[in-house]
C-alpha cells in the first residue's frame, strides 16, 4: 500500500465531461471531502432496494464515519469518482487496492438516472485511473439480483470471470487495454455522440430566446425562418418585452415554458447567455444553438465567457452549438427545422454539411441549391466551443438520409479523434473536407487549437490515411459531392474520353493523365456537326468497353445539333451502365433536368478540368474503400511494460526532455524487438584496433559530430575497412582531414549493401504520435520526400507508408537491382509505430540509417529523446474536449 503522506495531489487530469447513452452530459471528477453532504443527499434519495444491492444490507443513512471514509481518499490506493449533474451527484464509483496490482471496485447509480450509461462511464474512467496507479485487475462482489451491475461489467469489453459463493457473485477481470475493449468504447462513444446531435437536429419543441419584433434583428430572423420553414414541432418565444412575436405567444422567461423543451436557439446579448443556460436546464433543454457573438472571437474576456458558457451548459447536461453560430438545419419532412439565418429551408437531399464559419454558412447552402444538391442536415459550429465536426460525423454514421458529407473546417482541435471517426464514416459514406491550413497559422479568433510542429503536408496525409477527400475550396467540395452523390464509385483509374471537339478531348485527356488516371479509350471526338444519335453511339462504345471504369464526356455547342438532345442521350446511356460519368458542356447552362434519368443525374462542370478533378477524387476514394487495410499491425516479442517502466525511470522533469545515452536507447528499442547494431566509441588507434577485433572485419569508421554522422559525402565516414592496419590508417586520416576538434569516432561492423532509410516518430502536441519514413540522403533532406502516418497503424497503413514515397522504386528493384527484404523493413516500421503509440513520453525517435538489403534489414543508428508528454487530444477514455 502507498503511504498516505506520499499520496499524489488531487488529479485534475481525471476530470472530464462525458456524453451518455441518451445524448445527455455528465461531469466526472474525483471525489472530494467537501462532497460530504452531497453523498449523504445522494444516499437518502436512493430506494431501499438500490441501497441493499450496493451495501448488501439495509442502510437508511450513512454514518459520519462512513461519509468521511467515502469522501476522503488518497487518489492512489483508494480512489473515488463521482458523476455530477449540476450540483447533484448522480453516480459514484470507487476502488480500494487489496493487493499488488489488484483492487476491489464498487458502483452506485442514482435511481432516477439508471439506464443512461453512467455506470459504464464510471467503470471506464475508474479503470483508466487504476492503470495510471499501477493496478491491472478489478474484483467486485455483486448480488445475483443486481443484473444491471453484472451487465455493466460483462459488456465493458473485458474478459470477466464469475464465481458464486456465499450468495454473492464474485467477479474478476483484467483492466489492461485491449483491442476489443477499445472497440467497445468507440462504439459507445459513437452511439452517445450521435444521440446528442440527434437531440439537436430532431427536436419536438424549440424556443427562440431573444426573438424580437424588430424585423432587422437576429432573433426575429431566426423565428421567421423557423415559421417559414414549416417546423413541425411546438414553437416557443421568450421576450420579456412582448406578448407575442410573429403570432407566437411570448413568455418572460424560459422557466415559464411548459417542459420539456428540446432545443433553445439563443439570440440575446453575450452577458445574458449564462442566465439563459441556467433557465434552460430547468425545463429540460437538451441542446443550445447560440447565435450570439461576443465570445472568444473578441479576446481574452470573451474567451473566459465562452469557457464559462460551455462548462455551465455541460454541467447541466446540455450540448452547445456555437457561440457565434449561423444555426442548424434539418430538411426531414418530419422535422423541417430551419433554426438558422438561411432565408429558406434547403431542398431535401442526401448531402450532410458542416461549416465552422458562420459567414460562409449562407454561401455553402446557396452553392448546394444552385447545384441542385439536396441537403439532409446542416450545422454551423461558429466558435466550435463544444459541438464539432467529429460529433456530426458520429451522427451521420447512422443517419439513413445522408449518403455523403462535406465539412468546411477553419481549424481542427482533435485531429487524432477526427481521423478515427472519419475513417469509420468513410467506409460507407464519402467525407469531403475543405481546409486551407493546419496548426495555429490561419486559425480564426475564438478557436482554441494546439500548435503543431509538423508541416502542413501532415494534415493531408492524415486525411488520406482516413479515406477523406481533401479539396481546396467550396467550389471543389460541391464538384466532388455532385459526383459521389449522383453516380456510382469508379472501379478503377481507367477512363474513356468522348467529345465533339479534338481540342476539348485533348484537354480532358491531358488533365486525366496529369492527375494519374489512365486514358484507356479515346479521346474520341465525333464531328462537330454530328447528330445526337452519333454522339450516343460513341458513348455506347465507351461505356461498353470492359477496359473502362468511368467516362468523361465533353460537348461544345455547334450550330445545328440540339444541346438538350445530346444531354438526354448522355443521361440515358449513363443510366444503363454501372460506371460513373462526368460531363462538361461548355457555355451551356440549365441542363440539369436533361442530364437526369429516373435513377441518377450526370454531373456537369464548366470545364473538362473541373470534371476530371472531381473524378480523380472519386477514383482515389473508391480505391481506398476497396483496399483491404488489414488488422492492427502487430509484431512478435514486443514488451510494452518493460518499455514503459524504463521510460518512467529515465523521464526527466525538464520540459525540453533529454536525449538518451546509446546504451539506454538500445535497451528501450530492444523492448520492442528492434536491434541496433552496436557502435564502439574510440579515440586512439589502439582502441580502434580492439573495437575492430570485437566487431569483426570488415568495419566502418564514423565521426561522432552530429553533422558528420553517416555522411560519407562530407568525409566523416570510412567504409569496408578490411583489417587492423587499414583501420589505424583511416583513423589517422580522418583526424588529419577533420581537425583536432574531432577526436572521438565509432567503429561498427559493416552491413550488407542496401538502401539506407530513415524511420522517425515524433509526439506532436496537436496530432499525437506521427510516424515518418523516407530514403536517407537527398530524397528526404533536399526534396522532402517523406511519408507520414498516424498510429495506431493497420497492416495496410504500414504497406502504404513504405510505398508512398517518390523514392520507393529503389526498394523494389529499380533498374534491375535486387529488391530489398520489404517484409523485414515493414516489421521495423511496425515496431516503431507500436512504440510511438504506446509511449507518449518518447518525444522523438530516429532510426538512421536503416539499411534495407535483399538479405534483411540492419538498424545502424538510433536516437531517442524523452520528454514529459503534452497530453493527447484523444486518449483511452470517453471525454469531451476542454
């Protein structure tokens, strides 16, 4: 047991806001002595049955001794967590250490809140706290009739063993992280966050707080848009200065409304929002859409006001859209919700939209309308203080009305979670993202984002790994959306080009080749005076070609041919085949109806380049969907507990960290099965001779100066030294060339000839662990030919990483060379990925060079820097961002 005098301080890192099974929110935190009265009140409100199931005896009231014991803990051997809603405790979980690595656990959930998933949340957070304190196993005694608590344990993703003795079920389970438990947690998170968004987008009652009679006011416009959109639920207005607004009776306060009210749309001055939040909780409001500005976008005081808003709303069980939001829209005929500043409810359709920018909200919806793209749901997050694109993607996973989604992102607070959630959504629905930058550069006022140390390319590679389609602007977002919503996905990169102009066909074909597509048919150009029937005949041949995966059609209006007939022919031919088609009708508009068949519409673009660019995005997405990414990458002989113990022992307090000594580096890497070839440090010819004898000839001699390590081109390395005499001579020669200041060298056995590679991991404050791979030398240092992936890696990610660099042909037999042992190279990459994912204290790890040869892989150099971790934005428990 841990000495209470040495007990750790109050663990603020255990505090978290968590979304529950029904979409509501509770706050989880460690128990405190000042919770004395709250715990007693919690107990007194419990039914006799609940008290008996928890304590195995009738206990009408807790004694002072019991209250003191429950609320005074050491946060190490005795830990208690409470779930709170407002000022009330609604759940308690605790563990008491009973042996080495083992603790007894117990829970008690308020009767009024059972069935909401509070017990599962407390178990998850208690297990994470226990792992942090070195506990690996939980024990629990449960009465047989307490089926709900037995279900909490058995459904948590752990392997639970049961033993019945003396009328009690004794449970025992290992709480170490596992792939299965992580899947269970992610599935629960998805369901909960989806429900929280559903409560916002499917309200049965809405109140507009701050609706004014002034037609130029924001509140008036919001109410007018809700009425004009035909909201199907009950509509309320709060305005203490009016009896009614636009025919809707007005109340002086939200508290005067008949509960429950599902959604509050808030358009009052910023300094009045806090009181509105408190009033909303009194009538059961589930979500707030705060259109009001004057928060974090205005400076420090506004930022404090924004944090206060979110904390208060979550503490009372509510989610927040905004502040500074443009509003939310749901076109479902059963809802018809236009709680936004958009003047009209968009046409219903399969595209879900999310925008962080309120100013661009109207532009986004206008673009959808002009393109004839129907919208399922739309959310403007404003300052993104609470609800984010991650929440919307969780909702769209289950939404049957949404077939594709588009997100306009001005910042990203949790890329690690974004990648995880987007990957899941992209497996079934295309995800299209507009994002102009990454890191703190260009982040708008009001958005709290950690600074990243990585180049902007890392963001693109994260999206590519997750299967997300990255575009540069709103125009391109809808270009791609038109295609993936209205056409089947391409089966491959082979295209046919059919036009009525040689110049137009050349433009389309050149664009296809420049973006990596293969022109397998054409370009075919029918005569400019050709009839619609002749154009149709050329299209039929292109679609029927088995070597074609998609068709690009282009048309320039001649004098005689009827444009509409051509468009109708194209629509009919495309509908008869299961291949996508894009079209460009130069100088022609208003053909959407003509290009539509009974089953789908051929998207038309102003230029052939626009059409091909959209098609390329669909091809790449289709390839990602079809690719088998495999299971999580694994490796034999990995000992994470050994690595974790070593890291904790060597971790410095210095925030800049410390580079490990060579022996320490080899020890840490050995825990993950990575063998670093030994280097023996020498200063004299005699020491060099002894080192050569130990390594075995031939050997290499290297300078230890950082800028000369592994740099034969700078004269810092001598290779293929055959014997002692040559080694002594080379040592003297290096001294003469480099000067007296270079007095220390290393001797290392010669590895087989191969391709030198660099494998690096870095713990980024924003992205978390990031793995980099490249061929050593000019490709990485001069050309930036580096590929990146974010752990945890799947087998397919490892293969993609190694193959996605420009210099990859060097690994696979370039110009007749023998291919390297690619499986051995991928094994080293996998091991570095596992280490980076499991040990956030490893701030930087560099394997350089990793010599990949046909006979195997040799790690010739390694460096590791440890530093206190910045904390990952997506950890191993469910929590909302701060």
